[in-house]
């Protein structure tokens, strides 16, 4: 069984008992950056969970539904990672069905670590100034 579900696959059994059940229409909705949520979001074969392939992060939508996707798209780390990836190379996961090669995950993890230390440094110097 693949970790991700294919668009259109039956989610009834997976999302049984979940308040806000997954809808495949969500990944076709276009976010504020002009790209569909499916360009980074995949449905995990787990109840109430989907996955951001850019951040390599699991997102739980069971309570708030699609709002979780639009909110995650505005997450500063997500935005910075998308921007950084666009500058280095095209996203191979730009479609909802493409599998992300491991090297991409490694690169994203590297970027995230660098970004986190950058934020920490900024935060520290900011606090020292005031
Ligand atoms: Zn993300």
C-alpha cells in the first residue's frame, strides 16, 4: 500500500468518524500563490491526515477541514521553502500524483535546518538590540 492516496480514491473507510472528511476537490483549489493545493499537498493513507511534500510535514484536517490547507500555505516556513526550492530547481512534485525522490526530501530538510538557524540568529540579535 502506498503511503499516499491517489486522487479520486475512496476515502470513506480511511476517514470514518472524522468530522471534516477529506475531499479531493481541495487539491484542485488554488491558493494565494496561484498554485493548486495539490502542488504540495498529498492525502496520507491515515484518518484525518494529509502531507505537505514541501515541508515534509503531516497536517491534520479532521477538525478544521480545508482551512488547514489554506492556513498552512501561509506558514512562513512553508512559503520560504517553496521560494527557496523555486530558486534552485523546478519542483518535481508539482502535480498531485508525482512521487518526490528522496534527494528532494533531503534538500528540503537541509533548507529547513538552515532556515531555522537563520530565524534563531535573527531573533537573538533582535532581542540584543532592544
Ligand atoms: Zn508546507
